[in-house]
């Protein structure tokens, strides 16, 4: 099986249907997309790049993303899309990790990478690329063995060793199948790419591609209201992937306006915790049937659990508060369990590690057997997320294992404190991290972005009304904004790094 043939298949059916559209409205049809992919595949081979070799992508959002994927796959190559916000040296480290033969880059990144890398670099806006993608030559698509790699998904952690989750063609097909079964998307709408194509947005775009539907590609970072409105008006109906930060913005009544809101088919939200309070606001502003919540990770791409729109619209099957704070039910084709440290499945209601099994789960980490061995337990993928499954089958994530705070021997889940703080009307955003402490081991510290003025004493009182005393933040830091990755995740490591050793030196000060 070779996913590089996705556009060929559509072109055989509806060659003139729009495949890719730029934010300015320029459109490319499926016949053209298929021809350009064939031409690129031919050129990769002509450059002496052989099946199984890697092509890294250092690209901000660009119309050529999908033709490059398809061309590379037809030639049997594995793509490694990288976060466009990485520094050149960080990108080079990932390329060294996977031994990339070629780096395809958007112009603003190409130069910086060339300064630190001796690799072959192809600028997507160069004449060389234009020629490579516009030829008529073609080789038959490479016949790939089961388990052939397609996409190296580099985990988005900002510290530690880079690990590339190896997603095979079969993993990605399983992701597409599950998406089509569960999401209610990719019916007759375009996919509007507001998020980086190198991450979940690009992965989910494959389902729309398979269905013969258009991708509307917005430039990275162009997320101001007028740009999003204009892009929505390009097509009759569009679905988009949004991290919680963007969903919160879209839910602001002034952001979209009537006309463009009417064009939104579905907002697929996920990638980071969506707090119950924010979700309620989004449902009120956009309507439950326009929302679909997804939970996944690079290692099980976008596909672990979901909250279908019907549940958000309140089917009465589940406790409402539990539902809104959960990530929903397991996805089609995914087995899910909660396990303790020794790999024993835990009963309903108990918190442990979320583990999954299924065709969507990665083959392993690229060239890293020891990380791969650690990622699996008895054939189950260890997600590193801590969660529990309630009596009606809803999965609630309590935290990332590494974000849990252990204070005086008790586990404190920052997520619970954050949910509490967000219920306070003055709080816009909150992130809680553990601070080393001589007496308690760790204590929770809250970083808070305020909507309206509030004091630490008020927030303390508010927390104590709904959570146990030992869980209360021992300190509040009021900040203008929280550091976030380009994928919308709060960078807790950066927050931790701002905490000084004061607590270690003088524990009494914070009691
Ligand atoms: P990545 O592999 O970079 O996509 O990160 C995956 C991690 O993001 C997961 O293991 C979760 O910790 C978190 N995550 C993804 N989707 C959700 C979601 N819907 N709710 C809460 N956390 C999420």
C-alpha cells in the first residue's frame, strides 16, 4: 500500500475538483496535484534518493505541502515534517537524527538552515523546485512492504532527546478510517488549515484529501480575525483543526461574525487540554454540532478518544460536568485501558496511565530501540498521560505523568487546580507547575493570566472552597501571557525554569 496514490485515485474520479486552495483563492485541482506529485517523485529518484530514505520538511504552511508528501511517498521516501519555529540548529539535530537526505524548506527557513547544515536544501519557492514539480516524467509508485514508514512525527517536547514516532502508511490509513468513522467531518466541506501542517492539521488533512475535498492553506501565524474570516468565505463550508487557544478565540462573538461563522462546518479541537469552562463558552457561542473534540498524540496520530458533537449537544447519556471535563470515548479501531506501573489494568474510576493498542499505533521511534522499548508495555502504547475511565465509559485525563506534582507524598494533578481557577470570573488562563520544596518535595505554584483584577488572596479563598487544602497553590504569579508552543501547548518546562530556588532555601516563606 502506498498513500502517495491518494490524489491519483481522486483524480481518476473527479479530476477537476479543487484539491488545494491558497488563502488568496488560487486553486489547484486533483489532476494537477497528482501530476505534480508524480513529477516530484521522479525528481527525488533522479537525485539519487532511494526508497526508505528520509526527506525533512522545514516549512511554514505552504500550498506545496501535500504534493511533497504525495511525491515523497510515491518514491517510497519517509517525510519528516518539522516544527517551523525550531531554530536552525534544532532542525539540523532532527535531520541528523533521521539522516535526512534532503531538506525541503520554505524560503524564510532555507537560509538559516543552510548556515548550519551541509545537507541538500531545496527551497519551495525556487526555480529548481518549480521545474521539479512541473515535469511530465513519472515512475510507477514504489510498491511498499507492510510496515513501511511514511511520516516521522517528532515529539513536540522542547527539551530532551528528539524522538521521531515512525508512522507507517498503514498507521495513517487507520487514522483516516477512524477519522471518517468518528468525526462527522470530510463530507462536503473544505479543510481550512489554520494550524501548522507539520502537526495534527496536516495529518487530518489526509482524510479530506482521500475524500476528494479541498485543503485551504492559511499562512502560518495569520490568525487575526479578518484573515480567518476571509479564508472561511472562500468556500461554502469548511472544517478546521483548532488547539484550545484558537477555539477560545473563535468562540469570542466578535472574532468570526455572522457570515463567516455560518461557513464553519466543524471545529476539531484538541492537541492540548480543553478546560470545561472554556468548552461551555464555545458550545454557547458556536453550537455543539459545530464542535468535535479529539485526543491523540504523535505516537497514535490524532486517534485515541473523542467527544462526538452529539454528546456535546447533550444526549443525556452522561453526566454533563464529567463529559465536558473529559476527552470522551475511545476512537473506532482503538483499544484503551488504564494501567498501573506494573502494567495491570485498573478498575473503573481509578487513575493510572492511559495505554492504547490498535492499527493506528506507531511502529516505534526512529532508530531508537531503547525509547521504543520504554514506550510499550506488553504490546500497549504507554501514552504518558494519566487518566481514569468513569462508569459511563468517559475518559478523563487528569494530567501528563511528568506534570504531576508530588507534595508530601500526595499526588496533585495540576489540571484539577487549573480547572478550578478557570471557574473564577477574573481568570483567563492558568497553568500550575510543581516547584521544588525542601519540606514537601514539591508544592504547586499557579501562573495566572487575569481578565479583570484579582488578588492572590481572593484566588486562594476561591480554591479552598472547592479543592483540598494540600492541593492549593502556595504562590500565584500573575503574568501577561503563558508561554506556548506553536502547536498551542503551554510550555510548562519554561514556567518551571522561572521558579527560583527560594522555596528550597526557605520553605517557611510559603507555608
Ligand atoms: P503531541 O504528540 O505533540 O501531539 O502531544 C500529545 C499530548 O498532548 C497527549 O499525550 C496529551 O498529553 C496532550 N493532548 C492531546 N490532545 C489532548 C486533548 N484533547 N486533551 C488533553 N490533552 C491532550
